[in-house]
C-alpha cells in the first residue's frame, strides 16, 4: 500500500484537505473519514490523467 502525506484542517463543520504534492486540488468532507475518502478519489483522478495540466510540488538539491 502506498502512503501519501496530506494537509487537513477543520473549518466550522467541514473538514478540508489536500495532498502535499498536489496543493491545487483541495477537497472536503463532513467528517474526517469522508475527507479521507474524497482525498482517495481525487488522487485516483490525478493519477488517471483525466485532469489536465496537473501541477506538483517537488524538491531539488541545489548545493
């Protein structure tokens, strides 16, 4: 099983979050569990190629 880091927070009665690697693609849920399921769904969409021009975050050694 592959693991991905995600950022999440609660805003009033909703949970919001996104994958660290894909900060432009945020989702939400009424519960933390629903947010996690929605994150899995958006990850599948990102990997399927159905979303054009996906921007990512990466690290680069420069020294």
